[in-house]
């Protein structure tokens, strides 16, 4: 029997998915901003962050209300708990995208960079992984969630290579330009986005199977 | 904040539904059973088309207050009251107002379902017969409407002439609800309507309340806080005849102002 | 650890056995009573073989064995018996019944030619038929083979004649007499008021009625004389000749020739006569139809009167009256009313209902009757109405208490539900409470009926008679005659037992009447119980 308050759970899911899509959009947009040195895109991304923050507060209110008023049991509890963490992670992803946007604007101030190292590739994978994570939540797909856990390593690897190439190439700190330092920040932010996607996937695994796979290894 | 329901009837959010804010207005109301003071200085306004829940431990006066809204306590000897209760601006203690006509505007559902030993049809249309409606066609139409509203029509439409006592507990209670709303009262009072029912029957009645609040002002007394949290728009917490706190349900259950309320809802009471 | 013994003997449940014992004793008494009444009563209708007893002093008697008992004064270890024979022929023997010391009976034979007769007057007869004398003088002797057939034919013809006579005298002449009475009253009134044309009209009416009377008389005489009045010539035990006109014979049978199946048919025929015919011979013979009818009509009328009074009183006491000391006093009085001896009600009925109310009614509505009919009271004397009212008053507390209990047993929730719907108190009572307590109310009415049907003492004072000329409920307007006196089974038993001239003849009838009264009350109760069960099934779920 569908109860009238089950509608609110549906609304919560919808809001979460909306958050996910927004965060993904922000990440994609910001990577284009970085590649094309397009400041307007970067600014757009910074504006979108506010909306995601609002969504996070709304999701949290909904979770609190549902927990208090409707006494959830079973998988509904896991959904609510997972939703809280996923919401936070998505908000952090949006924040990171916003940070990347800021760094991109700083870079473009100094003039476009020719060599973006592996950042574009990292960005692509980061977007794929985030997409996977969101899809695993929407579709309730354990396999996709586990895949996310695996692929996060790729982002970490690319981030390390960015680092090594930048500081290994020159070997000389004075030769590294300020823009490249911003690039490293962007790379780090992308790596964090990947970590957040991994967290999301862990929450999805917990939601679907009840298993707590955090802090593995 | 509450999304529209996907059930048959579109139920608007509380703020949209709300009509007159002081539809039922209780002002400085006190009530005695003989020497014993059962209610003290109750003041609250129940808005139109909202569900208000009265909660509190046993003996806190919530049922007494409910029964005073349609003056059912007049049947008890030696009662006394002070203060006033008005419905849509008119005092229920107005000497020009006949108690019977008050009770026809206010339907009541009791804890233990009490269908009459008559057929289902006769049970539902009793309120109409009482006011003198004789036309068979009118009665049948009203019966169908009420039973549909009470979500009982599909289950009994083929056996309206069977005895009402042959229904299950949950069906009987829905029949009592149908009977209470048959004459289209404005207000529905429910005194622990689900306490004798199993969870599924309880769920059905809560769904019913959710739909009925689009049309009726509902006051429900319940000893289950969870039920009050689920169905009501506003909640009043009573203790020892006094009104401790009255606010929106979210406020009461998520962040009550009074320490007593907090203690009660978190189970630390008593 | 030893397992508790699993004996099948109930431990510590002696009280269960005691209560079972009590039940058995009670049942035993009831069954014993019913058997006693049944055996004594039913044997009245059975026709056993009839012996010819030869006594040691040479006398012979022909009679049906009625009783056998130990002679008073006989030694305890060697009891002497005596037998009572129903010999009939009261006009010759002085008494229908004869006690004979058993020791004096030398021999008993069962000759096949003994004939038993039930007669209109003078009781039964046991004779040895000799011949049949037809009205045309022809004589058929017993030896002829045609005797039996001729005899039965003549008996049937005589029965037809007798019935016709009854129809003329009782019904047609009776109607003429009643009309004559009314006309005479009218005449006296007209004379008193000096209304000339009225006087003339009445006189003409009376003359016409007189003529009619004469005509009917002549018809009756014709029937008596011209009818086929055959006679049976027979001999009794002592050899005396007995001539029995066949119009006197109600039933004839050869007791020693009957097969068992014939005896059963005879039993059934006598039983039917008992229930459906009218009494004869000072109520010692014949049937009980008027008494049965009177009892039924009175019981039903009493129930119809007590039910509304009782129910309305109970409703008032429970629903409307103010709780307080006055109400308690009223309730105590009602309960005490149930303990008042029934004869007291009879006296009250006589004093208040008959004299005061009846007298007033007569003064108000039947003044003419009183004035011109020799002060014959209509309602100022005992009758159906006063009897029913008196008994209704007597059984009122039963109905009130039962109704109050039934009303109290209706679940409070039902009352509240009705009031919460906006019904007034009266609507709640009428639509919810009364239907729901109907089974309980009927229980009270059943109890009242049972009590009322069995009371005799008050009735004797307010309207029951030994022999009533007409039924209280018949075909003439206004159909239910509330002013008529009537017969009652209970009174019938008393009358038979203690007031009849021939107590031996009456004894079996006493038992038969008692049995009938028990059956009547049981039937009434069963009827009411059936109604109650139907009501209970309709209102299943109510707690009675």
C-alpha cells in the first residue's frame, strides 16, 4: 500500500538526482572553461554553486522532516542516511567545481596555457566517474557503483602524473609558472571530485546492500 | 513543502487548504466534572480544513476537550465550564443554539467502532433520516457518496442490505466514518479512531484522513505520537488538563519549544 | 521430577459434579411431573378391553378398570387391594364408579359382545346389546349379521339429527332470543320516553320475533319427532333391560373386539373431541374448546396490554427520570409489586376495575342498558377486559424489569453514536434502543405470559365462570367482546377438582385439563421464543 507520505521520499530522490545533474553540469562546464579559457563559462559555474547549496539545505530539511514525522524502517532508513551523505558529497563536488572555475579565471588572467598536462583527460574521467556514480543511484545498479570504486584509481594516477610531470620536468621550482601551480590546484580539485564520487558510490552500495564498504584497504 | 499526493484526490498543501484561521476557537476554556477540574485555560484556534491532533499522556484531558467540541459531555451529570468555544464565530453554548443542531454539524467517530445493528445502508443514512430526509433516491445517493469518500464503497456496494455487524474491524470503523460524514458536517471529530485496529486498517484510515482534510476540518485525539506526526498539520500537547504547546506538527516534533513536549515526544516522559 | 498424574478423574472439581446433580434433580422433577400428568391425563382417552367381573356374592359387573389401590386399614405386610371400575349407567347404578375389594372378584372374562357407549346425558354405559329398534318398528337382533352395519348407520343418522337440533336451538333460536332482548330493552326505553312511533315499532319487532321463534320451535319439534329416533335395547350386568335412544349416543365401540390400531384411532378421535368440542355434564365430559379459547384470548389480550405499559414505564424510568431518591423509591415499589400475592390483585381488580371503572363506564355509555334491562351491568361486572387488565397489572413488574435490563444492556457506544449524529433522545430510543433491546423485552413478555396464563385466583373474582354461554371472540360485531365472561383452563381444573358433583368422574379430566394447560403455555412460550430468536438473529452482535 502506498502511503501519502511516501510521495515525500520520491521527492527527496528527485531532489538528490537534480543535485547530481547540476553538479555534473558544473563539472563539465568548468572543464570546458579551463580548456577554452572561457571566463564567462567560469562565472556561470560559480553562479550555479548557489543553487546547489540551496538544494543541499532543502534535501537536509526533507530528510530531517521525514525521519521525525514518518518513522521510516528498512531500506527507507538507509535511503535517508545515504541521501544525507550523498547530498554533502554532491555539494562538495559543486564547491570543487566552483574552485576550479576560480582557478581557471586566475589562469586566463595571465594568458592561456598551452600545456594542460593530463588535466583534460583527468577531467573526462572525473566526469565519467561522477556520471557512473549518479547513474548507480538512479538505477540502483550495484555493478556501476563498484565500477566507480575501481575507476577512482585512474583519477588518482593521473593527478600524480600531473604532479610528477610538472615538478619532475623542470626539477627546478623557479621554472614552474604561477599558472601551472593553478593547474595543479585544478588537478587536485578534480582528484577530490573523484573521491567524492567514490563516497557517493560507497553510499549507494550501502543503500542497496546494507554493506559498509568505506575505508577499505 | 509537502508535495501533492498521487492518490485519487489531489490534496493541497496545508497552507493552501487553510481557510478561516479561527474556525474553531477555544478561549480560556476550563471544564469540571463535578469537583474535579479536567481542563484549565485552554486557548487554541483550529483553522478550517486542517487536521489538528491532540496528544498527551492518559488523563491529560484531550478526549474531554474533544468531546466538549460537540457537547457530548452534556450527557454526564454535574459538569461545568468556563470560557467559550466558538465554531465559525458562533458560540456552541449560545442558548439559542440547540445541541442537536450542533451535533448535526459536527460528526464524531469513536474509539470502539459502534455501528448500529442495522443494515450497512441504514447505518450510513441514519444521520439523514434523523433530519427528516425520506426520499429514497436522495438517501441512496448520499449513501454512495459517503461510502466512496470513506473508501468503503467498492467493498460493500453489493451488500448494502447486509447487517453492518458482519464487517471486519477496519471496515466497521470506515463505516462509522461514512456515517459521520453522511450529512456533510463541516467538522469531523475522531477520538482514537485507530486504537482498536491492526496496522493495515490503521494505514487505510490514515489515508482516508489525508484525503478528507481537503473538505473537512478534522480534530483527532490519538495516543500514538507517530500517528499524530503522520496525519496532522498542527498538534496540541496536553498534560494534566493544561495546554502545554500548540504549533505546527513539524515544529512540535522536530524542535518543540517546551521541555515537557520534548520529554514526551522523545519518550522520556513519566 | 515426576510428571503430574494424568488421571481422568477431575481433581477438586466436586462442585462441577454437584451442579450437575442439581440439574439432574431439577430435570427429574420436571420430567416426573410431566409424566405423572401425562399418564393420568392421557389414559382418559384410551379404550382398554372391558371385563365382566364375577363377584363372590354372585353379582356381576361390567366396567372399565379405572384405578387400583391398597385398601386403607389393610396390614402393611399383607396389603389388600381394591379396584375401581367405571360401570357407567349412572341413572341405574347411582354412581358411575364402583370400588370393589379385589379379593372378592372370583373371575374376570372379556366377552366380545360388550358394547361401550358415550352418551349425551348420564355419562357412559357398558351394556350387552340385544337388539336394535328402528323408528319404523323394525327390530334387528344382535345375532343377525346385519346388526353391526345397521347399528353404526343408525348412530351416524342420530348424530346428524342431534347436530341439526343443536344448530336450530343454539344458533338460530339463540339469535332470535338475543334480538328479542334488544327489542325489549328498546321498547322499555321508548315507553319510558313516551315516543309513540318508537313504541309501535318495537312492539311490531317483538311480534315478528315471536312468530319466528314459534316457527323455529316447530322445526325443532319436527326434527326431534320426525327424525330417525332409533333405540338400542340392551342388558346391563345385572340383567336389567336398558333402552338407549340413539340420539343420546355420541360414540359406540366394542371394547373387546378392537385391534390396537382401532384403539389408537379411537384415542385420536376422543382427543380431538377433547380439544375441539364443548363441555357436557357439568364440565366432566366433552371438550374444552371454550376454556382453551378463553385462556388463549385472555393471555394474548393481557400480553397486548402489559407490553406497552411496561415498556413505556421502563423507558421513562431508565431514560427520562431524574436520578434521585424518588426514583429509587419508585423502582423499589415496582420490584415489590412482583411479590404481592395474586389474590390481592384479584381483590383490587374487583374493587377498582369492576366496581369503580366498570360502574363509571356503565353510567357513561350504557345507562340505557341499566335502566331498561333490570340493571344488568355491562362493564360493571367481571369480564374479559377486567381480567386482562388485572393480570396485566400483576405481571407488569416482570416486563418493566426485563425491559430496563434490556435497555441497560445496549452498549453505551451505540447510544453515544446515535446522539453524536444529532438524533434527539426520543429518536435514539425509537430507532436504536428499542429495536436493539427487543429480544430482551420479549423475554420479559414471555415471562409475563407464562405467569399470567397460570394464575387462577385473581380471575375467579374478575370474570371467569364455570360455563360461559358464548365465546369472548366470535363472528358477531364487535368481534372482541370485552364485557363477556369467559372460561379458563386453570379455573376449569379447580372447578373440576373441587366443585363437581361426581368427583370420581372428574378426576381423569382434571389431569387431562392440566396437561392441556401445560401444553398451551408451552406453545405460547415457544411461539414467543421463536419470535425472539428471529429478532436475535437480526440483531446479532448485540449483547443479550
